[in-house]
C-alpha cells in the first residue's frame, strides 16, 4: 500500500492506495467527492489534479492523457486522476471542487451531471431568414404572435419526426434526433424530413407575412450526424438536457453556410451517408467552416428521393389545419349527400361533439408514431359512438370516398397524385383500426 496526500481547502486527506490503482479510484474509495463527469474514461478534464510533490509516485501519462494534455496545453504537473496510476507515495491537489454542486444536488434531489454520456445523434440548427425585417415593420405584439406561429409550425415538424427541441435561440432553433437510440438511418432521415417539412411550413407562413407586412420569410437549416456529449447541463436549480461538442459546432456552421450558398438545407457528408440514398441532393462543396481547423464537406438537400407518405401528409396538412372545423363540416355534408342511406344514423347524433372528436382524431393521427396509443384510444371512442348510432364496418368505404373527395377539394390545385395516395393510405390505416373497434363492440354486444 502507498500513502497519498490530497491537499484540500480546509485540511489534508491521507489515502491508502494499492499500487496500480488510479488516483481517481483511490480517492473515491476513501470517500472524497472527486468530480469525474465522463465516468473516468479520459473524455473530460474534471478529475484533473496538480502534482504538488513526488511526481515519481505516479505512472507516466497514458496515450489518452497525452492527447488531452496537448489539446489543453497542460504543464507536466497537471494529471488526469483517472489515468495516473499509483506507483509510490505522492502529494496532489484537486483542481475541480464540487462541494457546492454536491450541496445543491442533495438539497433539490437532482441527478448528478455525471449522467452525461457520449452518443451519436443528428443535430439540427434552423434560422428564420427575414425575421429582422419583420420586427422593423410589425407591432411588437404582432411579432410575438408570428414568432409563436413559427415556433409551432417548425416545432410540429420536429416533434412529428421524433426530434427533441433543445433550445430556442432568438428566431433560431436547435433540435436533436436519436436521443432515444435507434438506427442512425431512421433518426437521420427523421431530421432531414423535419427540416424539409419545416421549410414547407415556413413558406406558407411567408404568404401571410408577405401579404400583411411585405416581408418574405424562409427557413434555412444545417444538419450533422456525429458523436456529442449528451446530458443534463446548466445551473443545478434549472438543468436542461442538451448536447455539446464539435458535432454541434459543425451543424451550426452548416446552417450559417446555407445562407452564403443560397441553400435552404445543408447537411454533412456524415449525415448523407447514413441516409443511404434517400435524399435528393443539389450543390456540393468544401468549406473552411468557422471555428474548425480542417475543411468540411457540405451537401445541399432539395427533397426526398422517393415519395414518403408520412412526409406528404405532414406537409399538406398545413393547408387543412387552419380550416379544420370547416373541413369536418364539408366532409359530413359530402358524406350524407353521396350516401343518403347513412342519414338516419346521424339524425340523433350530437353533431358538434362528433365534429370536435373527428377534428381531434385528425390532428393526433397526423402527429405521427409517437401518438399511436392516443390515436387508438380516440378511434376506439369514436367507434363506440358510431356504433351507438348504428354504424357498421361496411359503411367505412363510403366514408373513405367522402373523406378523400373532401381532401381533394381542400388542398391546392397543384397537389400531386402522390400526396392524394398518401392520404388514401392514412385513411386505410385509420379505417382498419375503426373496423376493428366496430367489430369488437359488435361481438361484445352479441
């Protein structure tokens, strides 16, 4: 056993350590609250110490420690406690003291920031071009209203594609995809779809601002796939999950570069590779991104390589949502006109409640896979209500024809056949769930 001395603020602490044990292991075993945010894997510098005396009592720097020392310009006296192994007696001083954090954490019961970890994620930055001009021409409360409309439109695109809104930066947004794990191809495509959908949504919002204030808006975005440190960060009383690291910087620089090259969406070569040919690309280039030592490749993304039903429904739904009540009314009017035999079913129905329920289901169905449980619950309730009116599974094809016809009327004239097919697929899936509910209720009644 070797004797180590830790020079603390109030008094020295003496620790018995076995040869070959790391300084970090020895200090933690003795009860010292030694900060190590990466878990002692030489991925951070929070466990570093200053060797006060007898540096020969510690092993030479490991390869990982040498890399960090060179990056942070350390002198020979600074060591990583997780890498320095005991070979004899030594005197050291911790350089990162966590007493205040430990006290606050015990007071509020928060998780330690040591829960941070490295993870491959897709990072997206978005920026609203034209917003500064809008603030100069619109009243302050109008600006707040339009900004919240923008946050909702783009936020829906992110959430629908299983992304996490990390933070708002003025009129900019940072979002993360893949926090819950999964296949990189899936969450990288989710990030790309979210960006393209957000761009389409802002184009529609721009029609409003152009008409009212003479200002065009457009969304620019940059996405990168790479390794980042993910975890809860911030003041102990107000922690927030976020990501930091070079990958985050790359995504941010891609977004700022998009304006320079007149592109709406730029992605890195790393993200494009994960998407396996599912994206349509435009210009390519290599730029010295600000803050990076080596040039980085960027690729413009202009769309999806093949029709994506989820994307087509999401991007066309923005035309319907502002007039949802009108859409539902038109749907029921057409249904009863084309299929008058269904009229007796709805004679005693609470039309207001029924239309409200249909509108709610419509919205949650569009919201994507994360709303599956809610959609099924709402459809089960709608099935029970329709069953009480006398509806049968055989009526669903009639409902489908009226639904698609109403969709055609509500969407713009330039709507593509692929978009209509996407809505037909959505209805088919919804009808299958409703048919199941109607048959189940019928069997239970029998």
